[in-house]
């Protein structure tokens, strides 16, 4: 007779971001949380992160609405930085976070 194994529930995008922030120093107000359809361009070109030095996480969501809900709930619950957009881009299915530093935009100076 085999022993049933517990199936771990898949973490929500907000839970994944929260765990990443906690593993990388916490301090939620030092983190920027956003949503995009093109994470590479947003992180490298707009936020000017150094991909080898600045901690960041990109989480794919099933829908743009799910990504926006994750972004909103994280900022409401923990604080942190982000932009507010009234429109909903259906292609913006990635929620991301970066730890702001002296060289990122916005920066932590």
C-alpha cells in the first residue's frame, strides 16, 4: 500500500514575490513592484538594473488582471514603490520586483 503524498499548492504570483523579497533582505519599501508585457526592456532599459548585481524577479501570470491584482495587493499590504496606471494592457502579464539601489530608476539614495 502506498502512502499518499501531499500535493503542494502552487504559490500565487504575490506569494512568490513576497518570498523573493524576504529572501533578499526584506524591507519592502526598498522594492519597486510593477507590471509589464516586456520585462527585459522594462528592467534593463527603463529601470537600468544591473542584471548581475541588482536582485529582481519576474513572475508570469495567466492574465493581465491577475498581474495587476498581485501588484496592487503587494503594494497595499507591504508598501513599496510602483506606478499607477488606469488602463489595463492585456499583454502585460508579468509582475516584477526590483530592489532599488543608487543606480536604478527610481533609485534609493
